[in-house]
């Protein structure tokens, strides 16, 4: 069975359990996951015995390349999406349609309801997203590649840093190097934060220069085609202060402890707790103001989430999560270390390979 066929099969079981006749997949990434098609503006209707992609003429060649054999309704110029979907729903005899409440807008639902007045809707929160939590072999390989590309781009960009390099220039270099090493792009606009700016967990690069402070936080990842990586490393570009060394060791210790605790059956809250306990014990609890990590895959942030409140979510083999504790001190800066971890049958495997002992942080 192709990966697309086996994913559709699993999805149909869930649609049936939901009591619906079909699911209209409107989330872009979910369409890609189920069909392999990467173009925009296309919806997938999955009934209990069929799957039809509603796309348009711009994608004719791409559709033949990416999802040969898939049933298609190709819209002609001027033929609108929702009336086309309404026709299809009518033809396939769907009475109770599950819709993706996270991507379908109220306006779209209202319009579709007017076009197909006999049909009823049921909201489905995340049927496809739940399937996406556990990665198959091909997804794991694509993630490995994204991790390697990220490591190489960092190494190359880091070697080119000078005291005059700005945050923006380093961000540009990472992007360029990632593409040179075969990535489609970086998986998100990178965070490059010099000194005190690193206290902002989501700082955007500015014209601040490397020489303006003693260290820089770099958070970046590569997109190998469909699947992404997500890492954070610190680079010490000036004097390595005792304060930096102390906080770095706390963050690294918390990260390594949390990674060691990753195994099937552990809850996402437990893993977060392991890192949080270490940081709290060192007296920095209130400076770790975000969850420990998140799933990665087709998107940079997806389920599961390693954070408080996730005590019902259990890790399973095939999940890939980031582990990224951080300590952020206003007016001083922040330290975060982030790696990507695969949950395996017997425990875990660290997919990202970029040195992170404190001596490895020295630039040059
Ligand atoms: Zn990150
Ligand atoms: Zn992350």
C-alpha cells in the first residue's frame, strides 16, 4: 500500500468513528500529507470509499507529477471552489460532512451550507493532525535530511561571522547556506539575537552587530522539501563570563535530563517537568516562560506539545519533538539549547548533531 493509501485508510476509520460520511480537508498541510500534492488552493473530499481533490488548471502538470492516480476535479478559470465542492458532495451522496474547524472559516461554512442545504456539518478538530503525530519511515528520513542540512548551514554560516556581522546578515547567511546544502529553504525566519536581545524568545534580526555583545543566540532550521528541523545554539563571540557559563550549564543539564527521559509511554507533561524541575532547583524557574518543546513535521509547530497541561498525551514511537529549555534574563540576554528528538521503540534518538558543550560555543 502506498503511504497515501494507508493514511487515507486510517483517516476513514476516524471519520467513521466520528459518525460522518466524509471529511472535507481544507488545511493545506493535511492535503499534502494525504495526497503528496504541494500546490495551494486545493481541497480534498475523503468519503468512506473515495478521495477526490478539487484543484484548478494552474496545477495540471504538478498534479500529474505529485499525485498520479488520484481522482481529480480540476476547476476551469471562473469556476469557484465552494460551488464545485457542493456539486461533488451532492454527487457522492454525503449527508453528514465533517469539516476541519481549525482551517475552515465561518464564512466558507455558511456559503457551503447555502449551496448544499440538505447536508449537515460536524466539526472535526484535528483528525488528520492526530495521524500526523506519528511519523512513518519516509517522514523520519526526510526529517533526518532536514537536520543534516541545518547542521551544515550553521557550521558554514558560523565560520563566516566577523565582529561587524549584523543579526540580519547572519540570518541571510544561514538561509543561503541551507539552500546551498540542498534545503528548499529555512523552515522559518531564523532568530539571531545578540546579547540582551536574546532575552526575547522570538527576537527578529536587527542591525545589531556581533561585536555589540559577548554572545549570540541562533534559532534556525531547514526544510528539506516537506519536512523541517528546528535547532537553537549559542555562539560566544566575546568574553565567556561566569554568569553565562553558570546559566548555560543549567540549561544544558535540563535539556540532557529531559532528552534522557524521552521514551514511549512517558507523558508530554512529565518530560516538560523534568527540565522545569532542574531549572527551578537552580533558581531560574520564573525565567523559563515557555513550554519545553513541540512536534515537528510538515509544520514547525505541531502536535504533540511538551508542556504543562499535557498529562494525557503519551509519547509514541515515531513522534519527533524538539527539546528546548531556555532561561531569559531581562537586560542581560537569554540562553536556549534546542534539538530534535525521535521517539523510538526502546527510547529515543537525537536527530540533530551540532556540538553543544560549553567549549563548543566558542567562536573561531
Ligand atoms: Zn527553534
Ligand atoms: Zn522550536
